[in-house]
C-alpha cells in the first residue's frame, strides 16, 4: 500500500515562509508527475503546483512567484517552498501523484498551514 506523508505545516504571520515536505513510497517515483494540492473546509481540493518527472513545474496563478515545488527522487520526496504567505493560503496541504490530470492514490493526512496575524 502506497504511503504519502506530508509535513512541515504550521502557523505563520502574513509575509512569512514555510517549506512543506511529502515523503512517499510511490513505486517508480522518479517517473511520476507529482502535485501539491490544498483544501479549505467546505471547498474543493485544488491543485496549486505540479512537477513532471523531468522537473518541469506549473503553478496556480495565485501562488505563482511565491511557491516553488521541487523533488528529490532519491528520497521519493516532493517539497513545496512557500513565501510571502497571506491569509488566503490558509488550508490543509496534500500531495499526490498526478496521472491524466487526476490524483492517483488515496490521500494522506495532509499538513495544516495557518496564516494569521
């Protein structure tokens, strides 16, 4: 059974930074496109950043220039560096493999990010 474990969330003030980690046991991780998603209670989970197996990245418009996704294939881990955080970034953050535009595996427990003064 694939395991996905997100970590690194916390409470920060507006303008602050956090780095999220997602450690996985996804088979053939280096060949997998990966994504970071976030979900606010009562709203749909949304994709905020993704990275291809070749390292190409894409970002949602509202995080472009503030978030950076990266991966360590040797550790089967994907990261999300977040800077200049604002209250609208408050959410639970999750990662998953992306295939055909869809998340592949059951979701992990996520990691909570709270941005508040």
